C-alpha cells in the first residue's frame, strides 16, 4: 500500500473541541504581519505566484547573496557579528523587490489553465474547447535530472485569442529587437506547462506540436517564445499556416463538452450550408495619383474584380513614387478588417513598409464592369431572398448565420513547435506610433474632476488583435480614423474607460474624462466593448 | 448548539468586499465556516492540533487572497475549502505524516452501486483499488461518495468546471470498474 491510512472508523471530534481552536484575532495578526491591512491584488494572485515559485527562488537567493556581501563590507570596520539576522531580513527585502515577468493586472481574472492528465508513455493529442490541438509524443517529459518521466503527467494549457484575454493575462506584448520596440499584433497565443507529482516540468525531451486555431490567414506572422529570464520575446520561426485538420478520435483527449450540448451543436455544424454566392463589390473609380497592379489569387480574393488596380489610401499611408523602382524581396496583399481595405506589405532587407490601399479601376473599365456588377447583384439578391429563415430550415436557435458560417470556414491553425514550457505567440511586430499616427500627452480626470493616476494605459482598435500600451503612462497613441477603445489601469486598481467621443477630436496635449469602474465591473464593460 | 446567523451569498460577497479594506470584517464568515473547514481537514489529518494549524493558515491565505476571489452567485465556503484542501496537501507533502482516508460502511455501499458491483464491496476489498488512485482522483471520490457533495460543490473546490468534474469522476469510476473486473476474472 502507499502512504495512506485507510480506516472505516471515521475520526470523531465534537463541536466544543473545534470551537476551542477558533481564534480569528490570531489569524488577523498573521494577515497584518504578512501583508499589511490592505494587500494589493498583485501581491496575492494565485496562479502568478505559482508561476514564479520555481525560478523566483533563484533570483531571491542571488539578491540575498549580493546584499549579504555589501553588508559584510560595510560592517567590517566595526567588527560586529551580523551573520545571523542579516539573511533573514534581507531575504524578505529580496522577495518583496522581485517582480514577476508576467503579472496579470487583476489576479484571478486571467484565463485559467485547463488540465489534461495524460500517460507520459503514450503519444496523445489534446483537443481544447477552442479546437486547438496539442500533439505530444510518448516519452516527451523529463525530470530535472533529465530522466524520462514514467506515469501520469498533467498538461496545463490556456490560450489567448483577443485583446481582452491579452490584457487580463498581463503578458507583455512589446518586442524589443535590437533596441527597437515593436507592438505585437497576435494571430494566436498560448501558455503550455506540464506538472509531474505537483512539480512543474522545466523542459521537454521532444518538441510538442501545437496547432493553434485562429481566423487570420495572413502569412506575415512569426512564432515567438516569451523568455521569462530576459523578459523579452525570442524569435523562433516564420509562422506556419495549416488548413484546419480533421481531428482524430483515437488517442485524443477532448476537452469535456457535455453530451447534451454536443448533440445540439452537431446537427447545425454537420448540416451542409447552402451554396452562398459572394456579395459582389463594385470597384471604386481610380482617382488618386498612386496606384499599382498586383497579381492575386482569385480563389483567395473572390470579391476582387480581375484586372483591378490598387489605389493607395493617402489619408492612411504615405507613399513615394520611388517605391515603384524598388525591387522588393517580398510583396504581400492582405485583406484588412476595415471593409474594402487591403494592406500591401513590402520588404527589402531591413526596409519594411505597410501601405493601406483599396481596389480601383479606370473609367473605361468601370463602365464595362458596371453592367456585369448589376447582373451579379441581381443574382445575389434573388438567392438571398430565397433563403429559409432559421425556423424554416429546422435548425432552431442553432442555425448558423452567414457570418458564423464565414467564421467557421475562415478558421485555420498555425503550427508552433514548443520545446520549453511557457508562452508562445504567432505575431506580427509593428511600429505602434506609425500605425496609429498621433502621440498625445494625456491627462485623465474622473467624474469628480480628480486626476487619475494610471499604472498603464491601453488602446485597442476594434477588430484588430493587438493591445497597444504606451510605456509613458501619460502618453496615448491614437488615430482619429480608427475605431478605438481606450482605458487606463489605475494605481487604485480601477479600470478607467475613456469616452469614445473624445477619441475623434483631440489635440497633442489633451485632458480625457474617464469613467472609473472597479476591476470586475471594468472587465465586464470591456468585454461588451471589445 | 451555536446559533448561526443566515447570510445569503450576496451578503457574503458584500462582506468580502468590505474585508478587502478592513480584514476584521471577515470575522462573520470565519465564524460561520470555521467548523466546516475544520472537519474537512480533520477527516484527512486525524489530529486536532495539526488540523487547527492548517485551518489557521487556510484563513490567513483566504484573507490575503480575497482580491482574487470571483463571485459567481454561490457561497464563498467552497472557495475556502479549496484553499484548505491545497493547504492540507501541502502539509502532507512537507511532513512525513500519512493522510487518512475514512470509508464508512454506508458509503461503501454507495460506491459499490456506482461501480456496478452487484455483490457489494467490503472495506478490505476496495482499499487496494483506491490506493492505486493518485491524490486528486482519490479526493474526487472522497468528495463525491464519502462526503456526498454535489458536483457543483466539488467543481468549486477543485477549481474545475462542472462538466469536467462529471467527466473526470466518470473516468475514475470506469478505471476502478475495469480494475475490479480484471481482478475478479483473475481470481476465477
């Protein structure tokens, strides 16, 4: 038998005996001694504390060593024996000074891990609720001494798919490359850990393949790993985009979906959708001085008219005729979230450019295609009128709306190879200021007219998966052309939302009114807005 | 018998919020759940002094972690029990003491029915199978079949979703069932 004692005589204890042990004042004294009367959320976060325990110890010990040496030198002249009490006092100082590399701003609000218990000797595939798969070969896990782990291992996994997830995670989204700071636009991020007998596994003997689900099809992303020691992202590889694979039943550990719910969802998913013609778009008439031709795959861009050119949106991008003569190493056209807008990505050596543009045609071509457009539109409208309603189709509440169907079909996976436990991200680094355009010196005041002191401010463009956050807390990167949501995280642990109407008219130095919410209410508001 | 004042979950949450700035406000919740938490720990530790230490540490952690508590419309009790469970496991990891697993006869019958063992199981028959379970698996079985807790309560204590709790318990039962059947066949 193991180290448990089994008994069929349950230990008994009376109410009076239990009451004798009650001592709330003693508990209160310990609380006050440990944290002071008002512990800050950062100091009490459960999962973040768990995360830092392993290597936080190392830093604490190093700091103790450094302080102890200093203390030794400074007291040499006195000959005082300080060897006993110094270490105790300084270890406290060292732990208080330690700042975790990843700090969720609202402890407990961050996406929690889902735990999958697997047999370390079997190759298995975990399928998460979001459809991401984690493929683990047998004998992947090794202990601190490099020995293969035998038995059950708990795989901990969580993924972040939108700016709110990212905000709640506290994961830094800035990438320092040779002193140049970029902001990441994310196409999918996850945190992968493993535990064996309650201890974190610090390395994997084999790569674990993660196919993370995302909606973005662009090939401009790279894979990065967040190095908690250097506190910076490490470039791994160019992101690999896969078509969504059929999941395998055998050997898979599906996240638990209640049978009742699964049976309701399946008919809607498995019912073939009617063939849907794409809504035709009439190309704009070419009017500006800068335009270019670009070859594109009509299957990827069914909405584009073959033969159209791309006109530079000069309100959004600066363009020089000199660009025409450059032989670019990489030219890539990507649809943007804004309707009828495309991003032209140009790369040559270290020179990287992004130009916003839209499809356009010449007057002569316009006249010719207008008729074709009208015909196509008529066909589309007839098809649309003939579609049954959700009830008529017999799908009840589970009818997949056109938009939902489009989302389903646009889902892709990106393959990331994980050699170490930790946070991985498929990202596109971008210059935040260039993307936004306006750098504003901001002061924030609450409804009572009091100045609000932000720890950090955040800017999100609706429909764009990036969290912009200026290092200087009184500085905002804004754009009057973009639909932005701006908030501050205050020293009082409140979320202050900037009113949307103030984001279309501002000067270089501006005072913004914020509506303050406690952290939970603020998160609920952000969830609605994002 | 001590008279307990009834507090609704939302009233408890108001106390939690007040305790964030003034921890002494937490006294009401402490007094309300102290005995429940004590019994939960005591059933595993089987030593009243050690249990009192663990429960004291539990409440210190509860108060210092209040900011991370998420109110879901239920009582805070199971969140406190979750912390007590972690503290108890930590105690066993650090000490040489062996945890106690108490199986009363009526509960034995209950789990035998769940395992579809028609002839029932004796205490001495089931122990070797329970012993093959890891700590978390055994805790789930204890909470469900020995402490007769609801799935939602167990989910709150283990920090699982209800769906996950159901599935994990189902898998454990399936595993136990398979092992018991194999053993029976082997004996035959």
